[in-house]
C-alpha cells in the first residue's frame, strides 16, 4: 500500500473526467462543465479541491471550476497563473480579477467571474489558450514531501 492510500488521500485521477463523473454519480452538478468539453482534446483530468473541481493537463493544474452558494463573487473559472502574467493576460480577459476568498491583495490565481456578461466567451478563450499551450496559464503544483512538525516551544 502506498503512502497516499495509507493516509486516505486520493491521487490525481487516472482517467479523464474521473472526479466529474464521481460528482455526476452522486447527483451533484459539475460546475461549468462546458470547460471540460472544450479541453477534451488534451485529455484533462480532474480532482476535488476546496469543494471545487481542479482541472489538470498532464502534470499542470490549469483551472479550478467553482460554483458554490457561498462567496458567489468568486464563482467562475479560476486561472492557474502567476502575477508576472497578469498584465499580459488582461487584454484577453478584461474582467479577470483576484480571488477574494484568498485575501485582499493581488492573488496569483485569477478569476473569470461567472456573473460577468462575457463569462462563457472568456472561459472558452482560456480553453483555447490552454489548447495552444500558452505558458501564461498552468502551474506545476509544488511537490510536497513528508511534513515535519515544528518543535514545541518550551
């Protein structure tokens, strides 16, 4: 048994749309499912994250799909990017903004808000950029090694 299985954690899905299919079987709606359809040529995989659906292409996380009843201003498609790419992405996504749930400052992750009038168009454009291999979208998640406890203060 591997370490992840002993800890009860699931690894990244082995087959495309595994998490999306699990949600559908439980009667839950996959948020913004059209995004998965648009990325289908890349065989994306999905994984639950923060009560949302994280979308991976190969070993890179590219998007998070969110549609929750709380903090609705952060519903939409979250772009995995870095602050260095924000200015170059803004012409493509004029309504892109930082994720409010992550604090008051500028966040590396950016949101294409679901309540924007051009939401679906913007989300589909993000998918086109991902399909084209645009380096501004997508991150390789940090590898987390064994966690060590900090020594207790005496």
